[in-house]
């Protein structure tokens, strides 16, 4: 191990020959890459390419100063994907909201960019396409936020919410209304996501026959998982990326969404407990079977949800001082 740690190549050989801890990740990344490539040939199978590129167009539109010509390297594939979705026979899995957003951004792009041999033919074809249903009112494209009014939630309110939010392990024996879960997800999906791909699913289990089985998958829950009213599994999907460089984004984006989700639950009177999911092969195999996961899908974390038992205690969990976790300019 000490020898292998001396270089990247030796480390790769070490894990190839002596330790197979990363085998599952290797396959998941490759399966995800293949799914990405297949999605480009079968337009509409996934909207990851369209979502990524429309978001890139938005960033170009809001740039200061904005260049008269931009996105030449990807506008062709972006428009081709959009065009095939508009002209599909209904088999496309892209939602109407996504098409609405894509239409408004592409409309703005073609109206502000100058003449160019790669753009002009696409501009003409775009103008000949039908407008997606539901496109009206305020355009879904880059805009200026109204900063004249302060947010309705102040810092002290947010700090109080953060203090109130604790990992709840004891719940009342009451079902969780699905409308509350949906409200929390409405907040969660507004979390930052690299190129707006949102490479995750909230898999919610509230069936009393399924919750105990799913709750038994992660470790560290012995003695209290039997009384979870509901459990959410945040699952990442590597099919949203074309290369290995982005393989960690499922964990980053899903974690950002998870924090927003648990804060939203707290405002709705629900308690939550984020449950760690270490990469243990035996547990991964069981999770694949129970959760019916595809090879490129990976559990990120589990979140127990329910109405907190007022008699149940929570951990104090003293946090590190800022001096230990904050550093300015290499000081």
C-alpha cells in the first residue's frame, strides 16, 4: 500500500489487482457514459443533453459584455435535440416545462446573436417550428431579480431554523401526507445543480410493508428504524454525464437538494434524519435488489421522515467553531 501510494499509476494497479472497492463505481460510470451517448442517438430518451446545453446558453446570454456570437461548438446538437423533441410522435420523455424553457432560451439566443454560417440556418429552422404548448406570459429565460425588497426570511430566522433542525430518530405513529413531501421537494429542486441537470431522484417509500425493508438497508439505524413512518432514498444517476470528470456531481447536487429538503420538512412540521450510506459492496447489492436500481444509479443517502415525537430526544451535536472550519487567503 505504501509503495502504491507513491504515484497515480501504481495506485490504479493496486486497486486493479488487490482491492476491488471501486469496481462498482467503474461500471456505473461506464454505463452512465453509454446511456449519455445513446440518448444523443435516440432524442428524447433523456433530456440531460438538452438541459445542460440550454443552461449553457443562459450563461452566455447573461454574460457581461455579451458576445455577439457564442455557443458555436454546441448550438448544432442543442437545436437538433430540441427539434426532434418538438417533432416527435409523443414518445419523447421531455416534459412540456422543459420544452417551454428550451423554446424561450433558444428564441432569445436566435434573436440576439449575429449572422453566422452555423447559426443562420438553425435560426430559420427554429422559426418554422411550432411553439410548444403553454408558452405565454413571462418568458423563462435570464432575468433581473427584484432586489428592491429584502427577503421575507431574515438571517436570524434562518439561523433559528438551522438550530431547530435536528436529526430526529423518534416519530409519532402517523402517516406522512404526500402533499407535504411534494412541498418539500418543490423547495429541494430549486437547489443549485451543475448545468441544471438535477441528476437524482427522490424515491419515497411510505407503504408500511416497504418502509421497514428499505429502512433496514443502511447501517446505524438499529433500534429505531422500525418506527419510521416514511423513508426517502436519494438516488444519483450517472447517465446525466458524458465523461468521468463529472462522476462526483451526483453526490454534490443530491446533497445540496437534500439539505433544502430537510429544511423544508422542518417548516412543514416534519422531522428528518439523514442516514449515511457507506460504499459497502454487500449492502450495495442488496440495495440494487430492493430498490430495483439500474447499473448507473447509486444511493446517495437515506432520509427518515415523519412527525417528531415530542417526548423523543435529539443529540446536541456540538459543532466546530468557525476558526477550525473557515480559512481566509491561506492564513
